[in-house]
């Protein structure tokens, strides 16, 4: 195994910023020492990476992706090969994707299917959450087995009646089971029953354009479901992680619960921080590019999301990467917004957009690393190997140029999707080199990795609770 020294950079973790050299050996961080110190000078290294003027940060942990995900009569356009390659380009070295239990299936069947999709194809490391779409005696028992083998989080849907939806009784049972086995319940919190009534009424009134997707999926129905999920979790005595929080009113529900000391956590995504219903209302059918659920909100909601990220009422920013090409996929919903496949691409853009948030003054550099690397790693049982730079931890390291300027565009991105949700957006900062367990997967803006380098990572239980 080769040894690599990364010299002269500003090492940023969630805990501190120091001018330090980093020694990598056998895929692990072997040592950190003050840049130029006699100790660091004395390291033998086969290879030296000069990080002068750059940041040296942990590889990103994207805890919410949907690669090769069947949805809305089609499947997300990035598979595990293209999606994890794009992740590497964007400085993300671990993803947690969602395996799906189909109705009538055992959890095991769904999980095996996802292992088969991913095995041998990933450029960076990967783990799985499990989506429960059929909560019954069998699947409840299986939850214990999955936790024991490293699938320690379970997503439930209060949305999508008839498809992925669980009712309150099923949710309560799953939460009770998680309270007993250490699993973390992740909730898609939207009142899908009420939303479907509004969808039907909108379509009956001839309101078929993409912007109506945002109008029927009301912020109040996200907040109501968030509130209900919190109360059910309290009754069950389980922790709760609310995914893709987009509404100010939902942040308020989470903040109120956290003020009571409840183990309730929240995630938001770059699209809610940088995009809005203005995008959904773009002329013609362009708004379809921005259809995802929870939906984009009016711009006024963004301040509450940024505040929540600063005050730790929201802990994690993941992408919910679920790309569908405009051509042939988003177009399935021409003339009926409810048939537009839900989801946005973003796996490659998250680290850069959140660095832009540092430049814009929304968050500090250390908070950037906390919400994008350290917190998702701890939340989903991947610490201390992932999400930080520490002796003994995996050498998942990004050399980041904080001064490079770039323009986000479908013409230059590596995601397998024919548009960018951030087309033309200028950002300051760019990934230069990415190590995954010590191996360069991106080196000076070239992909040097390979499909199959990425390994499956079994996870511990949530590390926020111990
Ligand atoms: N929301 C999305 O936008 N896509 C996939 C599933 C979901 O809940
Ligand atoms: Zn050597
Ligand atoms: Zn969801
Ligand atoms: Zn999702």
C-alpha cells in the first residue's frame, strides 16, 4: 500500500481548523501534524499532494440518494455507477441510498435487490437505508435482523397513498419496533391523503402545469405531518429523523420538539436552500425540472432553513438525489403535473453549493463540514471512520480550492441527466482531488477512480443517542 502526505493545507473538520499535514497509510489517516513541523517533515511518503492555499476536508457523506430508483412509471436516471462517479466529482465519498421493500415483499428481497444493483459498480463507498412500504408482522420482525447487519434506519412515507404510504397505525408499530432495536425512523412527512384530494381538485379545475405541484403540496400539510410524526414517535419512545424538510412551519415543529429535549432530527436539501417556487413557475413545461417532494417553497422559507442549520434544529444537508431526464421522463407529466416523476439531481453539487453558503455568510466553514460530513456520519452510524479526518479513520479526503470559480451546468456535470437544476449558477470553490480510502478517485480535476472501488459499509446505530 502506498503512503501519501498531504501538505500545506488548511485542515477543516467540524471540530477545528488547523494548518496541518496529513499522512495517509493503508487507506487510513495515520497522522496529522502541524504543517512544516519536524515530525511532519520526517514522514516517509511515496507521494506528496501539495495543498498549499487549499482546504483539506473530509469526504462528503450524502445520506439521502435514490440511484436506479423505480418511481412514477420510470426509474431515476443515475445508476450506482454513474451516480457514485458524479458523487466523487462533487467531493462526496460515502452515500447512503434507499433500498425499497415493494408491497407484498419481504425486506430481505428488497435489500438483496439493492445489493445486486450496487455491487461492483460503485466509485465510492455506500450503505443502505430501508424503505418500508408494507409494515406487517413479518417486516416488523425483519427490522431487528437488518439493524443487526448494519441497515440501521428505516424510511416511512406519510405521502403517496397506495404506493409507499403507511398509515398512522403502521407508523406507530414501526416506531415501537425501532424503539426496541435501536433503529432510526426516517419520515417523509407530508399528509398524502389530503394532498391527493387537492391534486384531484386541481386537475378537475384544469390546473395541470408544474407549478400546481407546489400549490397542492402545501407547507401546512408538511407541518401537520411533521407534528403528527413527532407525537407518534413520543408515544412509541423512538427517535425520529425528518427527511427533506422544506417548510418554515416544519422547522418550527422540529425546534419545538427539540426544545423539549426530544430525540428529533431534521434534514434539508440544497434545492430548498437555493431554489424556490419561482423555478416551478418557469414558462412552458420548464417547471417540471424542479418537481420534487416535498416541493420547492416560496423564497421566504429559506431564511428559516438557514437559521435551523445554524441553530442545530436541522442537523444534516443531504441531496435526495433522484434525477429524471427532462426529455422522456419529466415529460411523462405534460398535461398532468401529478404524473411528473418526483425528484431533482444534485449529488455532484452539494459540497459546492454549501461552500457557496459559507461564502454568502449563511454558515461557517466548520458548520459546512458538520452538516455535509460529520453530522450525517454520526446520525447514521458511520463515525468515526467517515465524516472527519482523524487518525485511524478512513482516508476519505478532499482537497478543495476555495478560490476557484465555476459555473454549474449540464454541459459540464457528470450526473446522467440532461439538465442541471442550477444551470448557469456561479459558485466560488471547487473540488480538486478526492481520496477514497487513500486512493485518488479524482486527481486534479480528472476521474482516476473505477467502478467497484467503492465498498458496502455496514452501519452502527445512530450515534446521536449514545
Ligand atoms: N421525493 C422525491 O422528490 N423523489 C423521490 C421520492 C420522494 O419522496
Ligand atoms: Zn512506501
Ligand atoms: Zn421522501
Ligand atoms: Zn428521498
